[in-house]
């Protein structure tokens, strides 16, 4: 289960340069039910709040993941992720990662200075500070998803097309690709919902079985709401699906309950 909650909380990210519409707002909240093999492994939540950060109006997004049931007895997961995003540009200003996954712990704070092209990382566990060069339009693992929801050009999506992703994770910059697989109707607890299907290229090895191991569905509407995740892991498989929500900015189109 190590780092799996991180995948669920981050969900999906698509790099873009300008906002087209507002897909979300303060008060939005999602809960996902996660299954690992035969186990109902955990729940993960994402919540959008509104506040100020260094005198700037920001969205404060909080993502949490926690193991439950029998799995919690064998492998405890208790994760907290936060990002502070500029309300107008969607750029991340601060990212926080606090995780406890089977005894593996991390406690990081990343401050972004986009003007100087620097990311300042404070490892609070070891009281260490480092800085790294970052490119323009870079995002953290949470801000990227919300930026995607505002900028995704749904009308011009082409099946099989790939998109570049710029992301700063922990203390490293990564270039990722995201492939659009097409449109489907996804059956959820909420009903049948029209969806956009994506395949991020992930790093094969310790967590994922191969590069094409992760598939993600988001609603094909103005919300671009995360609906479902399927992952083939190095050991076992994982499925996550939307379990509850509130505070959507736009109506959700349920095809049939």
C-alpha cells in the first residue's frame, strides 16, 4: 500500500497555460472508496477551502487518506496533503506532504517562487532545507488536478493524443505524459455518468507493474469531477470510485440511476 494513497489523492494532472472556466469553488468536497484486492482498504477525501496566503487570495485544498478495517491492522496508512493555489492563476504557492504508510513517514513543506523559478523544500522530519530549479507552469501533485479541471479543452480532445505534464514531487521535477483514451459511460454509486478516460504514464517498478498501469475517469461536463481510478500494482490491484460529494459548482449530469 506504500504510496498508493498518494496516487489516489493526486488522481490526475494535465498541464496547461491559461484558465478557460471555473470548474470548482470553495466548499467542494469529494470522498473516494478504495479497494485493494478483496479488501475495502481505505477512504480518501479532497476538500477545497478559501483563505489568504501571504496576503494573496488562495484556494486551500486538503487531501486525506486513511486505511480502515482489517488492512489497518496490518498496514496503517494516515496521509495528509495540502496545497495553496493562487485563485486567479491556479499556480501552487505552498505544498505540504505528511504521510505515515506502514511506518514509513515523510513531512515536507514546499514553497514555490515562480518569479525566480525556485522551489524551497523544508524536510521537517530531518530539519533540512534545500532549493531546486523549476520550470514555468509547474504544479504540485494536487494543484495540477485542479488546474486541469479549469483548463481542459474538452472540445478539441483527440483519442490517442498525448499531453505533457510538469510536476514537482517531493524534491524532484518530473516530465510526465498523459494519454486520452476516449469517452465512456461509467457506472458509479451515484448513477451512470458520461466520462473522459485518461492514462497517465507512470514509473514502473516498486509501485506500478508497468508504465500503462493507471487509468482514470473524470466526468465529461463542466465539473470534470473525478469518478474512478484503476491501477495494476506490482503486487495486486487497486480500484477507487467516487463515494460521496458536495459543493459542486455545476450540475452533475446523471444519465440513469
